[in-house]
C-alpha cells in the first residue's frame, strides 16, 4: 500500500529526483508545480502527509485535508504553519531538527566574511575596470579576534559556534534556555544576557525562531545598544528585525554592515531601501539550500513519516505537535 505525500514546495527537477530516490517504497510523492491555491488544495485534499518547506499551511487548507495523518516540515521553522489550527485539529506535526544546521551555519560565516571584505562591492567594481586594492585595505576587516554574539543557541547556533572555532573568534551566546556546562565547555562559548551580548559583540548573528517574543527584537533601541561599527547577520527570520531601524543605523554609520538571508516580507519588496546599500549583502533565504544536503533532509523528513506510519517514536527534538 502506498501513501500520498504532498510536497507543497516548488522544487527544481534535480531536487525532486534526489527526494524520489531517497523515498521509501511505501510513499507516493507528489510535487507542487506552483503555489497556486487551487493546485495546493487539490494536493492537500488527497494527501495523507503534507511536506511543506516554504509553502504555507493555513486553517482553510487543513479544513479540506480529510485524509491527513501528519504534517512533516522540511526544515525547522513552523511560522508559516497555522499551529493553532493544527493543535485544535489534533494533527501531528514534526520538523527535521538539525538537518540544515551545517549549511545555514556556513552561510552565516560566508555573510560575515562578505560584509567584512566587501565582496559584492569589490567584485562589481573590478568587473567595471576599477582596481580597488588601496581602498580595500582601509575599509576591510578580518573576523579573527572578533566577538561573535549568537542569538538563539539551538542546532544552528551551536553548529555556528563549532564552525567558528577555526576562525579564532570569541563566541558568546544568548538563548532563553541556557546550555549545560558540558556543551559550553565543548564549544568554548560564554553565556550572556541579551543586553550584555549586544553591547559586547562585533558581529551579532540571529538564529532564533520567529515568535511573539522575538518579533522585531532587533529594533532602534537594541541597535542603539550595539557597538559602533558592529555587523548584523540574519539567517533566521526577517520578522526578527525592524528593517527601517536597520537601514537608518547603516546609513548613519552606527553599524558597519549587514548580511541578510531573511526579510519581511519575502521576497523583499522592490523598493526595500536595504537593497540599495553597498554594505548590505543579501541572499534569498537559502541558508539550507545546498544540493548536497537534500538527501540528508529527505531521509530525515521521510523517515519521520515512515516512523509515524509504523507507530514508532520520533526524536523528541522533532516533535512540535505530538501524536494523540
């Protein structure tokens, strides 16, 4: 017997091929061609399992999901899923905790380097025939010796700390739940209260989920408390940052630059002023989007579906809404 799995995101054919090859034979995968409401609903109505990544899962969709047994998130962020409706309807919901941690941590470091070394600017300048060597020497910096403040110390935040060890940085972190002593010692990190982290860090890297408590946590007030010349990195969610306050801090020179993989809304509106600044490096919310990690996430997510079918326990870190 095969089970209908609705993959609600629009993926390139090569990505679909990897997921198909990874899928257990019990699963019948169907891939969305568009995010069009009618197409999404047609899939949802037939699905026993939903596999959303970026795609929204709304109360109206769930009301039409008469065969649904479980929602398995491709990735970890569940802010585009109506959790209240999921809980009210008693639908199990799981994530793939940790499966994207490596690629996202790598992109965070890439953004730090790109901002400090002004890579987009100098790349374009050279293509226009300019030799900017002297200019770069007076305006570029290394990350060695800098204090990196990590806000959110889940799987991605911890992987970032691990990756940064080879860059000779001082890593401090804030999380609502402090890590145990063994983890802090292993990763050579120091816990700080949020305000202390902001005032102490040369680079602030966001890895917290989007919740009512984290909404616009980086705002005019928190930016004012940051070091002059600090850099902001956001590979989490755009809603964590007040983009207008960030823009003002950048044009005033309060902050040296920003590396942004997340925006509010997404994609950013064409007139978003952050896109006009040379000191801002942007990517299209693609932290986990590397080809050689697709199989890892597919095995994790589809494996959770199989475990649910067999009545086996999922890892506690993956469970958002438990099976009733």
